[in-house]
């Protein structure tokens, strides 16, 4: 509570490590609990500085601070930190002394990044935010677009190394908040080709600004990817490539429903391709199709890899210490499926240094739960290959 007091109840008898964490600092002690006995444990978390940020607008009115990483945070190369916020005030506690970036992108105001230095003890900062603008846009399609987004909108300001993105809805509507005032370049992009179909210069002024353009979406294609073994939606996204007769390529990732959409297609013959990292055979899946004017639909059935086979373990590696053996099928890492090397790599990259991560492997037809202490940025210390598991559940 506000006095630093805490209470834990209904604890099973045994040994526990109790940690108190304040920002970048923590204190820990080991305690043994017994039935019917109340244990008392005081922890002192010392060190670091506190940064109190007071925000006012150009009229000296307090500014509301949304509690999301996107809108307000303090960051360095190690971590992104969120504050304890009240109306007009944000407090960061337990921060190691040093230099940080304070990023703000608050609704109704422009984006702002400041370099701040935090010392031991109390640090205070009062900031005045310039009122920004909003951009509401509409794309007027010549007919109803695919239900899966085939376009996105990008807004860029010349003097900022930062871009804003938005996906139009089924009616072509999109919105940008918190744009700094001035000249912006707004581009309507094709997801498949990453080409700009419309480029406009827009001057953002305080309050609401509007963008209204028409777009001929030509031929469209919605691809449905199906797991050939189950007939169901795949458990993970995969890249779908579309090649025309000239060898020009588009690429779109499927959504959670296994759907990918292409638009702006000329009538003609195309090749659908899904790369080998998503298949258990290790071979690409291809399908020859013809695109006509208007709407087109195609489905692709894949014998999809759903696990990675461990083919070699380095002695003393994380995998060896976790109890993984040659021939194990790695099904999940941190609760997420690991059907491809790319998926495993992304999951490991997002893991904190020293974090203990649960793994699920299949061994001799049985599902086994293991744990591994991950070193950030390093793999498990194994050689892997794609495989198809026989597990009925994960």
C-alpha cells in the first residue's frame, strides 16, 4: 500500500524467494513458511532516482497522460519504462542514474522526444506541450474492397525521423492522432508491393484535418491458407507470395484467420507461392491461378510444419541444461508455437536476459514440459529441422 506494507495469504508451507521491485532496482530474501505461523519480512529497495514530469499545454492547463507504452515512456537501450500517472503529472521511480529519452505522443498534441538526465534522488521536470492536429481520412474505392486490409496509409514529416501508420477500415476510413503542426506527406500504400498509389502533401493545423481521395482497386485476390492435416486455420501466420508472368512479386502475411489479400491486380496469370519454411516437407507450395477483373478467391492447403526437430545439442548449452535431448520436437516456446526457425528467433529476441522460459517438447509421442534460462539474443544451442508432430493437443 502507500506505506509500503504488504500481505500474502494462503501460502503452502515451504521455501520461497520474496522480491521487492522498484523500477530498475530490487531486493530479495528467502523465507520458509509454516502452517499456522505468521512470518514477517521487511525488504528495503534502495538506489536510483525519481523523475516527476509535470505536463502543461500552451494555455497552462494540465495534460491527460494515457497509460500506454505508445503514448508516454522513458527509455534507454535496456528497457522501456511506464510511469505512475495522475492528471497532468507522471512519476518514474527507481531509475538508474544516466541519460534517457522521454517520449510523448499524447492525443491532441504533437509527438515529442526529449533527452533527460536522471540523478540519484528527486528529479523534476515541467514541460509545455504544443497543441497538435488530427488527420481524418477517407479512401473512396470504386467498389467494396476485400474484407482483409490490402492497403495502408503512411504519414511522414520531413523534419522528423518517425512515421505514422494506419489501416483503413472497410469503408476506407482512417485516422491519425497527435501530429505535429506543419507539412506532412501522406501516402496510400499497397500491402503486397509496398508501392505508393497516392502521394499527397497535407498541411496539419490545430484541431481536425481531412484527407479525401479516390482509388481504383482493380482486381483483388483473397487467399485462404488451410492446414492440410486438420482442415483448420493454421496456428501461425505465414507469408503468401504472388508472382506475375513478368516475375514481379508481391508478398502479404496471413492474419489470424489464415487470410491474405492482394489488390490493384491486372488481369492475367499468376503463381501463388508459400515458402518452404512453413511446410513439413521443406519444399515450397505453389499454385497456378488466373486473376480476372473484379474479385477473386483462392484457397491453399498446406502440409504445415508444426514443430522443430532437435538434431544436435551443444554440450553445456541452454538446451542441454534444460533437459532437451536429440530427437525432441520443440512444440512451443513461452507458450507460443515454434513451427519455423523465424518464429523461434523472434520469440528469443523478445525474451529478457535471465528469464526462465517454459518449453513444450514431444518425445517418443509424449508431451513434456521443460524450462530454460534464456540468454538474451542467443539461441538454445541446438541444430534444428522442420518436423510434423503427432501430439493431439498442445
